[in-house]
């Protein structure tokens, strides 16, 4: 068995044993320029990230709001491709063999690379999971087995509108963790109702043992802690990417900015876990 | 039975046309698509719904549209007889209204008070704004900023009809970006909003239902051919961007093996230049965009390519998944007409027949001219004249160096 196969599972098992919640940052690879991405990943880990979702830039990010759209545009100006993103993961692995890395993005770059070539190269680079937002389990076909054979876990989304029947299917096919989209809308949207999210997660727990992580709407320590009370982990994307955007002209200041906001969230999550 | 009979059974239950189509969407949209699937499945064979649709097509759209024998143009070309399916005479001036009438009825049944649409040339936007005005629905239309500029007339028409037109500044500022933005709106406002997609692309069930609503043109053309020509035509020609007017004309003929079909894509500056919007003709690799798998113009890294066409309505990097399958099985031959040929056809039909075609439809005319010239006079070609050219006067005038 591939030694990397269960990095995500191992991490969540350790978190559960320690009574802690997962902190999962998302950054777009290549934003604001490809040379910085690996440093940013390490900065996230230093600030307490448990899993890193690394965005593969795409020209047409239909499920994303303006913040991540612009991050994709900044990355694509430099020609950041899926093959480069895999090189970044390999470079990250030179200094970090433990933190799980999930590639997040849209299907077409993988489709164009070819599923078999992607699976092989992603495994070799040290990728642990794949979340293609426009690939629901029903459309995975034989690629589910292909990915599994290469130690790549398929991460799926669940939404407030997901029917119980679909949720059952998704929970059945899901691996690693489930990404619960807390809001209707695109990434970076506004308000979050932790109580409603909690009620929905409770009904999902009847369907699956997988960790339930919540994304969309988490922007600071307070929102992270509120969601941390009802979920197994929090995913923070636009709040980080927005800070990267503000500092795009001074990228050397970005790692510190990432450490600050993630540190605040880590602290809030852990304080809650201790209480 | 024809060797193409299987094609009439598609899509399968999960929305696939062979390897194409499907429902490649974020989970946040799955519910809305399942809901649409249910509504359409319950109404597709409902005689009341069909009667209402037919009534609207007759009394509001003005169907059936004529099948017109372009005798003078045919004579000038000196080959096969060219017949024009006059979808340009529909209310709002294009085939697009067939589909928006149908989807508006679905919106009405779904009880949602707001509709949204994407538009390229603005014909689908106008057709959506029109049905929204008639049904008292709130309407928002997403349109690439470049298209807003080159289709000013349609933008103003939509505003007069009470729709809000939102210029989309992201990406290449054309049709694909408008569709991205409409999808973002839909996922945010899914509780009260019905998304009226304008072409036979998008996630299942859109390619199927847009086809079904447009197929009225093909059914009429088939019947009219039998009446006016005395037999089925030898060939059908239609332009293909997403492919809705071509699908509408072709679908009812799919089992008629003796009827050849030509889908004409936007050759732009010429296929060799790479500046075109002809994924089928150029054999673009398979890809996934806007919810379906199809032939898709993207670079080696899978980023969607910028397309180019003189006609905003064909300026799209993908194509409806059913067309992708029809190419593979050889039912339709896909070809391209470049901007130069298209403008020539636009001018020619205007001068010779007194019919000003949309630049989109002029792609079909450009190919029909070549095809007719290669065939004897007793052959018959039906061309889908999918829209009228008034909206393109600014574009053509600009090429002529004329400012209004």
C-alpha cells in the first residue's frame, strides 16, 4: 500500500483522538505568482493548518465568487497549469511529509491531462485527495477506482439543498472528509447561520462516519469557532485569498498575514475544544 | 427502422449522449436540476402542457414559419434549390423564442417569480425578456461586456422589455463568461429563480429540453418539404454555436438516412489561424464545461480557449453534447465558414432575396451556397434561417467604415 494513501484519514484520526477540530485553508496555486505558493503552504502549516486545499486555477471558475475568480486570473497570468501545481506539491513534500494536500478545482484541467496520467503524477507528487467541484460521484465512473488505486481520495461536496437520497450516494462514495457548503451561492458569500448548519450536520451524521468539514462564510476566529462547535473541521478560502490579493504587490508580507489569520482561527478552535 | 434510430432514444436517464453530456455541476446546483428534471418529466407528455405550448407558438410566436424557396438565389448559384426555414419571421426575430416559450411555461409551473438567462448575440436574451414581460416575471440577463458593445440594439430592446442586462467583465467577456455568471446567480438565488438556458448545452436536462422545444422547426420543415417539394430534402444546413437551431431543424429528420445534414460552425479568421469557434470541425479534444462533456476548445493545461467569430451568437468554445455524438457516429457533417464568407453570404441574400439574415444564420447560408453549387438543380437543400439580421447592422456598418 502506498505510504501516502491515508494521510487524510490519519490526520482526522489524530484530531479526533485529541478532541480537536481541523483547520483547512484554501489557497489558489500560483497566486499572486507561482514562486510563492510553496512558502504559503508552509506558512499555513506553521499557523496550525491540518489539511491544505490547494486550488488549481481555472479560466472559468463557475462556482466561485469574485475573490477566487481574481485569484485564478492572477495565477493564470503566469501560466500556472495543473502540471505546475503538481510540481509545487512535490516541492512542498520536500519539507513536509505529513500534512495532507487536497487539490481543489474544476474538472477540465484533469480531463485534458488525462485521468491516468493525472492519477500517476498526483500520486508521485504527494497529493492525497482531489475535489473537483464539477465532478459529482455519479460522473466519476471508473475514475473513482483509478484514483483510489493511486492513493487519491475523492472528496465531495454536500449542500443544504442536497436531498437525502443524494446525500446517501455522496456519503457512500466520499472519502477522507465531506465538504459541507454552508451557504447557497458562490464562494465568498456573506452570512452564516451556525445553528442551521449544526442541525443539517446532525442529520448527515446518521448517514456517514466521515468527518464533516464546513466551508463558505468562515472569515475569522469567531466564525471558525462557531462552526467548529458543530463540525469536524472548518475550511477557509476567500478570507485568505482576499488577504493575498491585498498584498499581491508585496508577496513577502503574505506568509505573515496568513499566519495571523489562521493563527487566530486555530486559537479560537482550540480554545473552544478545551472549554 | 433506420441505423440512426438509436439516436432518438437519447439522452439516457442520467443525461448522457454516449460519452457526452451528463451533469457535471457543483453539488449546490444538483437540487435545482433534479427539480427541473421532475417538472419536465411530468409535463413532457402532458397533453394540456403541450396544447398550451402549441397555442403560444401559434398565436404569440406566429408559427408555423414559412419554408421559402429562394428561387432567385438558387438560380444565380446555378445548382441545387435552396429553401429557407424562416425562423427569422418568428416573434422577436429568431428561433430562440421557441425555447423560451417552453421554458417560461416550466418556470410558471415551478412557481418561481424570477428568470435569468445568458446571452451572446442578445437574441436569447430578448426572447427571454419577452416571455418574462408577458408572464410578469422578473428578468435578469447576463451578457459579456464585449457583446453588450457589439449588440447595442438588443441590449436596449431587453431594457425596454423590462429586463436588467448585466454586462459581464470577467474572462473573455463573451458568451461563456455570461453563462458562468448566470450559473453563479442561479446557485445563489435558486429558491426563487428559474434559469432559462438558451442552447442545447449546459447540464442535463437542458440539452434535452432545449432540443425538444426547438424541434418544432424541424417538424414543420419536414411536413412543409413533403408538401412543397413533394419529398424530403436532400440536405439540411444550419449554423452551430451551442447548436440549438441546428438541433431543432435536424432532430425530426435524424432517422431519415437519405437526408444529409451539415452543421456550420464559426470559422472566424480561418481554422488555420486558431482564431475561430469551431470545436467540432477543428476536432477539439473532449472537455467539461458548463455542466457537460463535449468537444471543447481549451489549451494544453485545460484552460478554456478564447474564441473568435464575427457573430456573437456563435462565439462559444464548446458545443451541445448531442452534436458531439452526432459527429462521432457520422450522422451530421460539421464544417466551418469563416468571417469573410459569412459577410459575403449576408450581403448576397440581402441583395438577391430581400432577406437580411443574422450573421449566425449567414454561416449556414455560406455553406449552403457551396453545397448547392456542387449539386444538380433537382436537388433540394433546406437552410435554417435562424434569425434576422437587424441586430447586426452596426457590426456590418462598422466593417464598411460607416458610423451612425
